[in-house]
């Protein structure tokens, strides 16, 4: 069955890939996007957006624009959000306004013009530290890192006896531990969706996304995904900058797999009311990922800069347990990481990327957010 689908923030990185995936399925896609400069550049364009999509220029915080966008649609995918843990820690009003007030404005329009289902993009950041096991094999869901006061102190969370904890995959039932303004806003977006949708006869679904990568990411945005930031540095023959010691573990998931997850979340009846982790099911250290990307970009001679400093709001380890998405959505990530990196490297070679990483670092340091 063909649906009329609205994607807020649909001209962004994930939105463009999702638009193509939904058009291939025979749906009509309408995109609402404000084309902000940090993501889309000074000219505010989205050349990667499929011309078959209906495009509306507008801000998700503008009630009139949102009412026009919602009118006549069957389902909504809510991607519109400011994205960046570090930046959120000082641009507090900007993040809360765009992410949470924007979601509130969207739902006020949906209360008057309800749709069948709303799928919101949440984030793994809401977990804070992921799940760990202590040396006895007991689950630790409340791990907290102590500030390092000397070079010999561990970067990793320790138990009460000072013993290291072992990171394991984090399931959806782990209690949130909101460590950044960005995480707070994503959790509010998630809860607004899962609270208001059923109250007004709609179905709500939340997808908690891990580290999304792939062609089309905003290379000049220093607060985007870490792989795009590393790629922009390498493209300009500069070393990737890695906070802490680089041994923090992350799950990197290809944007095409994420687009497929959203399409499944729209289609599967059992998804209604659910929250699902969307990752690759594989984890790697940030240091290893930087080396693999450098090799893929023929920049293996450029070694990363390991800062040995921590950034406020960052967590140490968080690994995705994707078993629930596999069971309920039929989600099956297909992109092999090495192939995805090669594809990203080839795409980056054809781009221009302004390196703004040092500028972003200075902004964080000036506010005391790097220790």
C-alpha cells in the first residue's frame, strides 16, 4: 500500500537516504526542512535530495509551516533536530528549542490532523554509559566514570573495589542516564512521541540510532558524526583528533541500513509503541576506526592526534544490542564496515570540506568543556 509520508528534516543526511528508500517502495514523500547553514552550507541547498520528493522549505518550530506539511499525510518520520553532543553543552537554548519545542509544535499540528504512525529518531546517547559486567559477571547499568585527577587513573568505569568493568551490548530496557543536553533533548523527543501519539489515536515508534556513517554527511560540520569529522580532517591532510585515549568503543552503522530500519518501522504492525536500538551489532575502538578510514583514504601516513583529554558529555563505551529490532522489525544490517568505509572514502574524494575541527575545539575549551 502506498502512503503519503512526511519526513521532517528530510533534506539532511539520513533523510535523503530515507527519501530514496521510500520512493523506491512506491510511497509519496514530502520533506520539510529549514536547510540550516551548519548542515547545508551558506547557500542552503540539498543537492542530494531526490527530485521526485515534494520539498517544503520551513522550520519545524513554525506552526504554519508544520500544518501545511502535515496536511494530507498518512505517516510522519520525525528527523528534524540539532545534532551534536559537544555543541549542545553550550548552545543549550538552540538545542532545546529546535529539538523539544520543534517536536511539541509538530504534535500540536498532529493533534488536529492525526496520522496513522509517527516514527521519531532517538539516540544511543540517552543511555549514557552502556551496560557493563563486573568481574563476577553481574550486570552494572549505572556505571559512572570518576574525573581523572592524574595520568595513571583509568579512563574506564570501575566498580566499588576499583576493578575494571567490561562493556557488553546495551538493550532497550537499560535505564537512561542522560549525560549531555543533546541526550536530554532526544529523550524528550522520544517520550513526547510515545506519550502523545497513542493519546490521540496514533501509533508511536522510536529508533535509538548508534553512530551513523556513509556518503552524504555534512563534512564541514564539526559536530556531526565522528567518521565524517575524521574524513574531513584527512581530506585536508590533517590528523583526526581523538579525545581520551582512543580506546572507547562504538558501533558504526551504515546510513542505508538506518534508512531500511525506518522503512521497516513504518511498515511492521508490531512496531507500534516500541523503542528499538539501530546499530550494526559490531563494535570497534575509535582509534581503530580512524586508522581504517585513513587507510581507505590513502592517508595511512597521517597518524591521529590522541588528545588525552575528555570532553564534557561524552561517554566511554556503549555497544548496541539489536536483537529486539531483529525480532520485531525484521531488521538485518547488511553493509560490511570495510566496504562502507571504502564507499565513504571514494565519495569524500569528490567533495570539498572546510576543516572546522580546531574552531570547535577552541569553543569547547573556552567554556571549560574539555578537561
